[in-house]
């Protein structure tokens, strides 16, 4: 599992970051897309856009690149990103307090949190072995 996460983890994180940014573009530009993910009167979601794009989107890309380059900062970065993914997952879960039809965001974030955590643990283990 560690070899698999170390081999595909950086690419996954880069794809996750790009996907997160595209998700926000979809939310900002389409009322139909918004209706799938966030409650009506989505003002609360709009307040998260900059932080989510920077921390989750760009953070995922930067962390993936740091892992590819085997930067000394890569392990702390991937653990910090796991925390960011956990926060985003909790926000998506909180949106379920609204009508249940907004479960799709949580359905995307739970695997994202799990995979980011697996990549973090694998790279941490690799770093400890050095």
C-alpha cells in the first residue's frame, strides 16, 4: 500500500487540487451546479471560496509537487492538507442539516479525506524509513 500511495499520491493530490478549483468554478458560474451541492441562500458557501481554493485547491497542487520533488516540507504539507480536507468534509456534512439533497458534496469529500490521509501516512512512513 505504501508503494502505491507513494507512486500515485502526488498525481492524485494534483488532480484533487485541480478538481477542487473546477468545482468552485462550477459553483460560482452555474445555479444548476450549486443546487446539487449547497443549500439555497448559499451565502455561507460563498464565504469559503477563497480559503477553499487557496488551501484545498492550490494546497493540493503544491503538496503534490512537493511530494514529487521529495521536498523536506512535503510530509508536514500533506498532513496539513489532510486537516484542510477534514475541515472541508465537516462543512459538507454540516450542509446536510439543510435538505438532504445536498449529500453530493459529502460524497466527494469523504473519499478525498480518506485518500489524502492515506497519502499522508504513506509519505510519513517513507520519511521515517530514511
